C-alpha cells in the first residue's frame, strides 16, 4: 500500500467512515490509506456498495470522514471550514459525473463559462469556446443540454471540468450512462486531456477495461483497500 508522501497531490491517511441509524452502525470505509502523485491516473474499483463513491466524495471534501485525513494539493482539507474547502475545490478540482450535472437553463458555452466566472477569470467566453472546440463541440456552443445527446452532454461536462486546468479530476462512473462507442470516445478524451494538462485523474468505475487503462488500480472491498497496484 502506498504511504503518504510530501510530493503527493492526494494523500488519504487512515480514513474511516461510519453512519449510525436506528438499526445500528454501518462501517462504510475502514482505514483507507494511499497517495497519488501529480499527473497519475488511478481507478477505484469494487462491487456496488463497497464504498467507492463515498471515498471519492471524501477526497473532494464533499463528505466528511468519521476519522482520518485527506491532504489535497498540500492542504489538509478537513482542517479548514466548508467555505475554504469550496474555494480549494474551485481552484484545484474538476468533477465528471455519470449524470452529467449540467445546468439545464444554460447553454453549452455558458455551462463551461460558469466555473471561470465564479473564479473571476477574464475572457471566460473565449476560454470556454476553446475548450469546447477541444472536445469537438464547436458547432454546439449555443445549444441547451436538453437538445444534446448523452455523449455531447458528457463532452460539455468534460470541458467544464478541465477548463480551469484543475490539479485533480474526479470522475464517478463517467461512462455509466453512455453506450459503448460513446463511452470509448469520452474516455479517450479524458486521458488525452489528462496528458495535455497534467491533471491527476481519479476514476470510480465498474468497467475493468477502463480500470486497466489507469496506471493505478485501487480495489475496495467491504470498505477496505484489498489491492493497490500499478
């Protein structure tokens, strides 16, 4: 198992996550520990209910562990408040979800402009247009999500995630709602952008073919890392 490193872009240190309700306590994650280097590609794999998506949410600071530490880009994300975590995410983290999570009332270019505008960046429209061109959507800038195919919506989501050139991209089953051919195209784009921009890529996936394309494969079983190898 990888040990925490001062050069790591992500360091997960002895993370536990439990929830308690009227039926008792459920351990979702148990003593998760690994580190990822800048530019690394890693797949988190395991059966449904093994804790993969919970782990991804904790890495992002969207969920909190019961105990343990996550250091992202040199910052202990649970040593700061939620506003500071949100600001850190805006600077350092991109997200791609199975369900795309686009704003339905915004056009493709407006969806991609949004994180730039929230970050106060100038030239948001031209930068967003360039990124949409990079994912092959130059002709769809003014289209709303409802008139885009699933593959096109995921391309917009990729453009939105990468447009701020994040240090880390977190993707939760990014091809789960796409057909095979479209999913292959999306994954090619994701790995190309990872290489071009130097973004660390962390994928949650059930697809072993996708997992094998990543340099690291971290297998979660019943909330524990049972395998972690290159």
